C-alpha cells in the first residue's frame, strides 16, 4: 500500500469535513427550515479554498517527481 504524504492527508481530511458538514447542514436545515449561511461560508472558506490549493500543489509535486524518475 502506498504511503500518503502530508498534503494528501490534508486534502482527504478537508474533503471529509466538507462532506460531513454538507450532510449535517442539509439534515438540520430540512428539519428546522433555517439555513446557517454564515457558518456555511466559514466552513467552505476554511476547508474549501485550502483544499483546492492542496490539490494543485499535490499535482505539481507529482508531475515534478515524475520528471525526476524519467531522467
């Protein structure tokens, strides 16, 4: 099994948090009828943007590692 580096772990963690929050928010807003837009914005701002940046960094480093392997 391949060992995951720190960036991979952070991206997986961020995706899991966003998925769990989205499901919980959907359930609570369905039951109560109240949407917590400020909290949603904060969660997606905290985990969404860095997750995309993490994905980009992982892609860049994997491409560079692939170039080193070819040489």
